């Protein structure tokens, strides 16, 4: 029982620290300027990019760039107006679906099309 209590206090301390950094809020609110000036995000991100360059993992860097682009696009005004008054705007969804299909095709090509 004592180890479970210690484990709970350990994880609650980590969660409290993570909330204190502000990174989860910045990711949720798509605050790119704030996120990329936050050292709690920036230092590990630069370390990850440096590691991927050192390992020459260009496929993973491309996937990471696609993930960042999708994250950024999700916060744009265009994405916020896909649903207006509870109704889906089909004329705005079709380009998003086309772009998503193109990106998915490119990712499949990266993983399976190249040797």
C-alpha cells in the first residue's frame, strides 16, 4: 500500500510540474509563438531534431514536419469555420479531405514506396 501512495504522489508531482510549464495549454490553444519560446518545449524539440539529423532519419523528420503543419493548420480561421451553427460546411470540408488524402498518400509512399 505504501508503494502505491508513493507512486501516486510521484505522478501527481509530475502532472503538477507539467501543468506549471504551460506546454499543454499552449498546444491546446495552438499558440505557436508562445510554444516555440517556451524552453520546456524548445530544448527537447531541438534535441530531437539534432538526434534525427545525426541518425539521418529524414523520413521521421518529414513526418514530424507534417505533424507540426497539421497542428498549425488546425488552429487557423479556415478550420474554425468548418462547422457553422452546428452545420458542416461541405464546400470547406472537401478541400480538407483532398489535402488529407494527399498527405496520407505521401506518408504511405514514405514508409512503403521507398526502399
